């Protein structure tokens, strides 16, 4: 992907504009993306080394049709089989892969599909990530919901029937500190049976505190597992530190979280290598924490406010389907989430093959569920969205569509006793 920097700098001060341009044009002005800052916990773990070494040694173009056939003949998909199934040589085998993936999904999950919705409670961010609508140099409406506003949003979502929520913020420790996120999680526990977070990476003790506040699982997108490409896309902020982000899931599990989700943002780098690294990362986490619930997401790039030239052109739907089928064959027991970034048509199809979880009633803006769900003009003040979604179906519409396809929508699969 060619970098598409935000070109309208008129809202920035001369000092901020100069710093932004310096970060974009002079790599030497950026901090070392592999160096921890003093406040970042370092783990004694070899998972990162294992994943990066394997990814560097993976050459997708080296695999042949014979390698793919051999992989499809195996009852258990090995790491080498995964490499073949993610290669260009596997594209003509899409139908065979889909059939095998569908069988594995039915074997481990039956005909169930889990539903959840995200709730953005703040969009302030201290990072400069060139592909993200929340980045600190983008001129958007910033919003941080109060506890009262958060609860109003949750009440609206809960009235729709939703039982699982994913809380999100921009990555700003100043505007969305640990206590702010923790209080939001306590509120969420009042209204929902399952609570997840997708916020900035934290140290183990911070994750332990949020788990005590009611959090069940943590989602962290590595964005790309290619450290060099990561450096080119994350120019400033805490998120720039590649290894700290990589170990976030392990820190969360050490803190007692029930589950974690791994993902690359497909389209930022070589999507085949990123998909391979994501699956291997999830596999190694599962082996190290066999009691944990490990899941995978598969987002693609979406257009963002003030930069509509960002499109998921590098990964087409057939290739995304290939990735998801390979995930299912390699990790047959792992949940796979497909977000509203994808079209209604694609999501309706992929839940019959490989995906086990989809979002519904989605908004990536801050504080707009009351207006979106119930049409209230005096609803909470709104903040701009992180990216554009493609499937805006409500919970009711999603539930009805899944049921019509012979699938069983599930709102909650976990009970505390």
C-alpha cells in the first residue's frame, strides 16, 4: 500500500505542521520502533521471535498446486499446510477449501453464529498512524463520553436485545486513562453478559485491574507483523513500539483474561504473510495458554474521513475467503470474527463456511447509538467515526437474516455461576 498522508494541514499550528511533515519525510526523526519506553512492561517470552522468524522464512510464491492438494488431503493441517493454503497456488482450490472449512466449522460450532456490537466511548488519539481516521493529526470531531452518556448508550443497545459488547477508545492515555476505561467496563457489566475491550495495549497489572472491572476478553490488532512496514505506517506515539503491541495478548492472559483476539489489518503489507503470522501467533498462544479462548479477526482496510483514497484494494473478497478458510482448517476450534467492514453479501456467505461471529447494529462513531437506534435528536453529542462500515444491519435484521439461512444466532454462550 502506498502511503496516503492527510494533505489538509490547515487546522494545525505551524509547529505541529512542521513536526508532522518531518515525521513523514525524515525517518531519522522518528523514535526506534523496536525500543520499549520506560513505562512499558517487557515479557520473558519467545513468541515474538518464533512468529517473526517463521514469517520471514515464508515465501508464498514458492508453493505449488501439488502442495495445496497435499495439504487438503491431510486430516490435520500443519504449519506447512497453512503456508500452502495461503499461497497464490491455492486460489484455484477455493471450492475445495470452502467445503473442507464448512465441515470443520459445523463439527466444532454446529450452525451457531455469535452476535455482538461495538461501542466507541472516545476517539482521542496520541498516535500518528497514516491509515487511521482517529490519528492525532486528523481534523475530526473529538468526543469523550461521560459516565452518564456511556450508560445512556448502553441502555439503548441493551434494549435492542444485545448481550455482548465491545468497548473501544482511541489510543490516548491522557483522555482515556485506565480508571475511565475501568468505570465504563463496570457499567457494561450491569447491562451485558459479555464485555470485551479494544483499547491501547497495557501492562499486566492494568489488564488485571480491568478484568476485576468485568472485562472478559481483549482484542488487539497488530496491524502488520512486518516490523519494517510497521515502522513506515506508525510514525509517532506509544503504538509505534512494535514489540510491546505484539505481546499485548500474552500480558492480558497472564492477567487472567478469559480470552484474546489476534488480527492483522489486511492490506497494509503482504496480506499472505500477515495472515500466516496472525494464525501462527494465535496457535502459539493457544499452546501456551490452553485454558484460554483464542479467536481471530480478519479486517481489511476501509476508507477514512479526510482520506477516501484508502481502500482495501490489495485484498479482494476471494482472497479474504481464502484466508478465512485457511484459518479454519489450521485452527478448527478457534472463533473467527468478520466485522461490518465487509459487505452484507460477503458476511451472509462466510458464516456458512468459516466465520463464527459477526457484529450487528454497528457504529464506529462516538455517542450516536441513541440517534441511530431510536432517532432522538437530543441524543449524546457525537464524535467522528474511525472508518466507514459496509454492513449497517441492526441486531434484529441480522438475527432474522441468519435464521432465514438455517443458522442459529447466539447472543450469549457464557454464564457466571
